[in-house]
C-alpha cells in the first residue's frame, strides 16, 4: 500500500481493545451508526472502537448541536462530518481524487489487463497455428502445382507424339493405297499376260504349219523375258506390301490407335481378293 499510495491500515488485537463509547442521544434525529451496520459479533469491539462514537443526523445544524451536548462524532446524510474535537469536514468532494475509487479503478484495470493479456496469448497461439496451417497448405499447393505441371508436360508430349504417329499413319496408309493400286494394275497386267501366255501355249501345242521366222522367235523370247521380269516385280511388290502392313500394325499397337486393326483387316481382305 505504501508503494502504490493507496492508503493506511492500522492493526490492533481484539483482546486489547476496550472501547469507551458515550451514551448516544435518545432522539429520532440522531441514529447511532452501529445500528445501521451488519458485522460478526466476534468483531463487535473493533466496530465499537471505530464507529461507536458516531451518529447519523439529519443536517449539519443538528449534528453540531449533538456534538456539543453529548461529545460524539456526527455525520450527515450529505457526507458532512462534525468531530467532537471541533473539526468540521464537508463541502464539495472530487470523486476523481477518491482513494477508494482509485483503488477500485486500479483493481478493475488490472483485471482487464490480465484478461487482455490472456486474450493476447490466445490470439498469438491461434495466429501461430494458422500460420502453420497456411504453411502446410502452401506446401501442399506447391506440390500439387508441380504435379500438375508434370502432368501437363506429359500430356503435351503424348499429344505431340500422337500427332506425329497420326501423320506417320496417314503417310503409311497413303503408301499402302498406292501399293494396292500398283498391285491391282500389275494384277491386271499379269492376267493379260497369263491370257497371252495361255494363247501362246495353245498355239505352240498346235502343229506348226510352217516354221517361225527369226523375227517371230525373237519376239517370243522378248515376251518370255518380259513375263519373267513382271512376275519378279509382282513378287517384290507383294513382299513390300506385307512389310508395310506389318509396320502399320506395330505402330498402331504402340500408340493405342485401334483403327489400325480395321486398316490391317482391309489390307488382308485386299490380299485375299487379289
């Protein structure tokens, strides 16, 4: 209390107190203060020592009269005090300079400061927890972003590879179409040559009326060589067509393009028809 300048306290043992209080006036306008206080009977001597000589009066005039006639301390309802030793206390009181009010305010503000400090610690703990959660979520977002970037790059790579395979497939299909056209053309020529060869065989099997001339023999030999060359070319074209079809089927299997099976079935059908 000395450090905070909040007042003064006097301690006295109860067994040492021997209050000698005067007889209070027996009147309606002077009421002993002890009659208006509630206290433990064990502390009666202490209350008699402090408040036993004080009475509550109606106004300052009556209070001053009882002080002179009975030698007691009086206090009015307005807070004016008349001491039996002659001191008069009263008038205006500045409640802002009240020590009791100051002590009460100090206790109130201390409790509020303690509550705010507790709240501050709670807010700091919650903020720390949120910062940790934000850091965790940010790390997760970064990981998902990296995964998304890798997936996007893989998709772009697969798309580029699919486009390249599609172009290669179109090129090979065009080549197959060209080879099929050449094959059909060669098949027609082969049928024509086979017909001519069959005609020549019939002609050879028939008895010759007269011997062939040198020019006719040379023409027959030239036709025979032409037939052999075209047969070899037809065999080579068939081998090339088979290799191209196998390459297309393998490329389609690697890229996951199911339409290659249809093309391969069409190629096999063309071979069977030819």
